[in-house]
């Protein structure tokens, strides 16, 4: 049975391996390590099946700028209409 629980230090190697596999060795695994160590306000959860970590998600604070904050209306604001339509 799959369970979700807070990530623990003992999970770091398994979480890194999951992210390396999921993102084909991209920088995402490094980003997870950096955010985990530098962002005190984060929530990191793992999915576990039979004692093996099989999934991971990390939530960190983010600042979303208003459309006017970027000259081209970029970032999340660029997709505001699509987000609102989906709600």
C-alpha cells in the first residue's frame, strides 16, 4: 500500500535518484538539494510503497508577480486566462 509522509534525511539519496530518473539527469535534482537546504519554509513529502520511496514532491514559497510587473506580461500572468478558464 502506498503512503505519503514527510521526507526525512534518510530519504535524500532515494529522492535524488527519483528526480535524476524523472528529469533524465537534469538540474532538477540539484535544485531540490539547494531548496531543501536553503529554504526553511518548505514542505517535502515522499510516497512510499513497502518501505521504498517511489515519489517526491517539494513545496516552497513563491512570489507571483502581477501582469504589470513584467514588461511582456510574462510568467504565470501570461497564462492567467487559461487558469481562470480551468477553475
